C-alpha cells in the first residue's frame, strides 16, 4: 500500500536525482530495489525506527557511515542521495569553512565576528568537533559554499 501511494506521488520522477529531498530519494531507492524498511535497516546495521526517521524526514543530518552504507546498498553515488546541507557535512564542513575563510583572507577571529559567532564555535566547526546546524548553514553558508 505504501509503495503504491509513493509511486503515484512520484510517478513523474524517472530518477531519484530528480526528487527534491533526501527522505523521498531514500524511499524511491528502497522501493525500486523492492526492499522493506526493516530489510534496509538490517542490511546497514541500524534499527528500523532509526531508518524510518531518515525516510520520514525526522532528521536533518545523515551520518557519513550510514550514508556510505545506503549508497552502497542502493548502488548510487553518495552525492546523489544527499541535499546540499548534508553534502556540506559529508565532505567535511571544517575543511570547507576553512577554505572559504582563507579565500577571504581572514583569520578565525575576524571571520567569526563577520558571521556573528563566537570564535570558539568557529574553531569547533573547523576542527569538525561540532556540527553546524542547518539553520545557521542556510543563513550564512548555503549560497557561499558549494559542496
């Protein structure tokens, strides 16, 4: 039943890449492989509830180790599964922020002042010790850094 409703809703999409969001891309891939959520969860080593959170969109972050397993299972490139925010995180937010900051010729403290964050938070982002949340990414980096 769920597959029929999903296919009706996404019948105009020939490829998962055309689907605008990660949860529906994951669902599209799963349906096209004829798998159930429980099977996918078992194959990638997480609980069914955790996988459902990914497909329903209860999360805005998809951990690298899980994305790698899903891409391998679905036989698709990681980049095709992720949205811009998750691609930014997946490819290394710290490296991308640092490269952008350096392209402006700024040290950490002036750059932190420019974007309105504490320099310690910027250090943590650049060291990949703290994940930037989606709201901050959308406000300051979405249009500046392309993953």
